[in-house]
């Protein structure tokens, strides 16, 4: 079998990392409710080359910043955040939905479009002064990330940036986070929701 050059056989080879990522996000119309265009990141995770592009985009962004920890929001923030933490050789902090952590926790309740939710983290997950990057898959209204920010700050950590794969700017979340003083980095954005 002849050798195949991966550069010439990979349809993503000439694309920027953001273009590769955008190309592999699936849009699911009318889910979970009519009119919603759900941005599904699971295809990014299924292809090892694309998953590497995704993780490398975050790792390269934070390589010189050197946070003390990456905090991931339940649940897709765990997938991305834990791998980024591993690659940066820093700790990982899970911020979970209420009732999922076994040790002493602090919690924060936030509003959703359809009610409220609560997230929590262990009281010993960060130390005072730790520099933390807070990561999730998507920023919509910003409520979950703001709750994570409040939890981390309550324990004395300094959240240096909020990060996500996808921004839905028309829902106002990234602007809301910036208004709260949090720098935000996203890899791709989509008009509408």
C-alpha cells in the first residue's frame, strides 16, 4: 500500500483551527425546544485529529499564562477542561450540579431561561490566590459560568478567564460575563441561538 500524505488527504489541512472546529460542530434544529438550534460538540470529540485541534487551541492560548488550575463546568466542561489541565500540567476542579460531590461543598444558585439550577464545588478545591481558568463547552446566557465564577471567588481564587468552544452572542452571556469583569475567550461564535 502506498504512503498517503496526511496533509493532502486531510480535508481540514488547509483550515485554521477555528474553521476546523466550526466544521465539526453539529447543529440540531428544534432541540431541546422548537426554535432552538442546538450546537452539538460531540462530533469534535469523536475524531481524534479534530479533538487534538480543539485541545491544542486552548493549550496554546493558556501555555504562557500558566494558571494554577482549570475549573470545568458540569458536564461538557469536564471533558475539555480535564484534558487541557492535563496538557498544561495543572490541577482540575470539577464544578458539579448539586448533590453530586461527596465532601463539604459551597453552592451557587443561578437563573435559567426555564427556572433555576444550583452548582457546587468542594471547599478545598482551590486555595486562596490560585489563578484559575473556568471552562465550558458553550456560553449562552452566561448563568452557569457566572455561578462558577462566584464559587471560585468565594473560596479566594482569582478567575483569570472564562473559556468556551462556542459563543452564542445574541443570548448576551459573553457580554454579561465581561460586564462582571471576567475576560472571555471562545473559539467560534454563532449568530442566533
